[in-house]
């Protein structure tokens, strides 16, 4: 990790060290993804199967995974794994159930009644990556709140392995979360199938879930389609920022940095401390723990993109956090709660020495689908509301129109929209 003293840096230098690894903005990638999406739009299942063979190296006859395979995967799962999935599912359900919004109804002025009612989206596409690790937790983080929200069709897509099979732990979690269907496809072709629909995969109203550059590009293009699906949030490589003072355990801090670094070679970790001596202790622990990690090579590449920043005050720390807007913010400082009110930009915050990021990644109950690449300045992570929408309703009585009508007539005149004005005036005349 490269080390910097915040106070010694110019504003330009500060911005530079808070920059992310260069985002992949390759016109050829975008064009390739667009061609994949066009092919799926035209040829449906055939195109998805062809691309699955091309990119995943496996020739499938069908895309849908039989429900019996989901149940069998759950039944075959060791009891300890079942218990872990069940506890995580229960906590996620509790936290998201607490977010259920209520309908509202008020009378703004006499005779003018306004209401807002909540509806679940009808069909949600849930993308679960394959790649270097079977992300069972992603199934839970997307399927559980979708069901709590009342989404009728909860469609999981996930890439098959070289043997043509989906990781059984993913199937088991999907079974326990009672998803509507699981399809063996990944990459841009899976996003295209959710965008347009195919003979077997339903068109979705909104697409959720993380993925590589191909998936992220496909989601971005899907969201630009006229009448196409919404997406959950913009996503890039995962990231974490750890704040630590000398009261923190350097081994704890190092373990949090490495738990993020092992995600992806493009993942970024930032550590902000209050002394050079403590920074050295953390770096020594990182090197010691790194040596025994099975994913050492990935973590090492990630650490090359990372920073150790020495800050001299809480004001500097807050400035660093809000400028960086981390996906995960881990606070291992004295009285960490006192820092929270000043934090404007972060996806999820982990307070104190006994709250590693891992608990939020898996089982505390909060959602781990979070904004990356600075998007926390404007976006929240996935919540129950991500699966909901709101309908506004109004009803006026005769008295209500008499009270409100003249105001509407005047505003319509200001905008020179005569038909708008007439729609009110003709009714007011009828009331005379």
C-alpha cells in the first residue's frame, strides 16, 4: 500500500490519491455487448445458449434449472451450511421487513384528497455472478427482500460451470428463498434475456445484482432501452475504507483490508490512520496475514491499487471519507458512533472493533448490494424500496374544485397551456 500524509498534499494531489482504478471504458466492449444484446433480442434462447457455449465453454440444451434440482441441492447441503443460510436469511428478512412503508392519505385543502399507495414491481431479474467464488450471499441479499416486498416473479440467472452445472450452494439458497425460477446463464447474454425476454426467460421490470464489466455494461445499455428495465444501481469493483486510531487492533484492521482485497484484483482498499507508527503496524500485519491467504495473488494485485493515508484530525478524516464516498466504511476508532452524523457519503458503515465488514456481507441483516466508484454520493444500496414503487392518487369533491380551481387556472395561464385551464374552467362553469 502506498502511504501519504494528508496535510502535505495539495488539493489536486488529494483528489488523485482518492481516485479509483481507471474504469473500463472501452468502446469495443460496449459495441460487443450491444451486439450480444441485439442477438438475444432477435434469436432469444438460441442466442443465449450459443453465447453460453462461446463464453462459458459449456453446451446446454435448456436454460431453466428444474425445481427438483433446487430442492435436491438444499436436501444435500450439510446441516451446518443450512443453519448458516437460515440465520442469514432470517436476519435479512427481519431488517427488510422493518422497512415496509405505509400508504398515506391526507386532505391538502378542504375537498382535495391526496394519497400515495405502495406497489411491488411485478418481475425482478436477480443476477448472481459465477466467477472465482459462488456468491450464495448475493442470492440471499436479492431474493429475500424481493419476496418481502411482494415481487410476484423473482427470476435468478447465474452462469453454469464448465460441467454445465450451477454451484449447488447457489441452488440451495435459491430454493430456501423460494425464488420463482433459476436459469443457467450469465454475462451480457443473461442481462439481455432479462431485458427483452426469451422463449423461456421472462422480461423483467428491474434488474438487480453485481457482475463484471460485461454485465455492468449490459445493465447500463438495458436501462437506456425505451420501455426497458430499470436497474438497481451503478456498480464497479468492490471497495472499502477503514478508519483506525491507535486504540484499534492492527490485526483486526489488516484482516478487514484483506477481506476486501481478496474479492477482486480491481478491488480497492483505503486505510486512514492517525500516526505513521500505527500505519507500519497495520502494514506488517497485512503482509503476515497475506502470506497464508489462498487468494493471495488476487489480494496482492488489489493492494497495489490501495492507499494508506495519515490524517491529523477528525475533521481531516471526515473530509477524506466524504470525498471518497466508500462502498464500505469500517470505523475502528474511539467512540465511533460520534463520527457517524458527519458522514454524508458511504454505502454502509461498520462501527467498532467487533463489526467486520464480513458480517454485513453475509448475515447481519443489512444489504450488501451497495454503490461503488463514488456513487454513494447520490445512491443508496439496495433496500426494500428498491423492489417497490409508489402510485399517487387524488380525488376532489365539488367543494375541492371550487377551492383549488382558480389557482390551477392561473398557473395554466402562466404556462400558456389553454387546454389545461379549460379542463378546470369547464367544470367550474358546470358548478354554477
